[in-house]
């Protein structure tokens, strides 16, 4: 009688490789940057949550293997795990390893400009890939804003929290859940946040200059989200509460 061996989707191997890569990165940061137990817990917890959520999303989308663009995003997500570990460890000890933090974040930001091009050139653009890319971007901004907030003030947290506040608002206001048109300016503003927060995190500018640059980036982000909310309000009248104008 033939034995039936259940087929394991290729994505399982890809995600296992990502998990191994995360552990290798955390090990390298432990050896080279003094990453302690708190950083390890944060990095490992991040990786576990990432792989769990990505597995569930890929299963819902019936994706058996991640394409080249998603693999670039997955690599970037592993780097974000390293940033998360460094920030958590730095907050606990009061002193983060700035050089590794800036280098890893810079590589992650560069890869952010790569995965979209790979998706278009390989013809593998997908809703899963777009969402994955967006969530990795949002979490990186959240982590960076947490670190920069303890340098410049809690107001910086607004940069990392704004996207999540937008999502939560959509839970209570259906008209905010409509699909937005693609905007190049929105992508530029979002990319700018990562660059500005990285510069501020690296403490390469005097504090007053960092405050001016980061506050300007926050103003642009507020404008970008505000424009999206205004567009959704104007173009989703059926979902508004009765009597609203």
C-alpha cells in the first residue's frame, strides 16, 4: 500500500529560511553589538509574529510560494527584526548600538525601493505583496519612532502611530475602508519618514536640527493622511452616517 506523503508548500521552506536568517542576524548582533536578552526576546517575538501572520495571509491568498519581490520584502522584514531587537535592547539598557542600527535600517530602506521594481519587472505584483510591503514599512516606522521619541520627545510617536490610527479609525467608520487611488506623493512622503527617522536615530545632527527635520516630516505625513481621509469622505457617500454632509 502506497504511503501518501503530504505535500509541503514551497513557502514553508522559504519562511523557515527567513526564521533561520533572523536567528543568524540576532546572533551577529549579540556578538558584534552586545545585543542582550531583552533584544533577543524582542527580535525572536517579532519573527514569530511575522511568520505566523505571513503564513496565514499566504494561505488565504492561496499562495504556495513567495515570488521574487516578496522574497526581497521578506529579507527586509528580517532586517526590521534586527532593528526591533536593537531598539528594544537599547531602551532597556539606555544605550543602543547606533552604527548597526543605522546600517541595518539603511539597507532595509534601500531594499524598499527594490521590491516594487522586482514585482513590476517579473510580473509578480499582487495584493499580498503590496500589503506585506506596506506592513513592513509601517512597523519599521513605528520602531524607529519609538527610539527617536526618547531622544526628541513623545510627539515623534505620531509618525509611527499614524498608519495604525488610520486602520483603527476604519474599524468604526466604514467609509474609511474604501480603496484609495495610488498616489506617488504618498509613497514619497512615506519613504521620507524612514530616511528622516534614521538620520535622527543616528544622532548625526544637532538636536534642534533633528527636531526641525522630524517635525517637518511629521507635518508632511499629516498632510498626506489628511488628504486621504478627505478623498475617502468625498468619494464614499453611501457609507457615511445618515445625515452627514
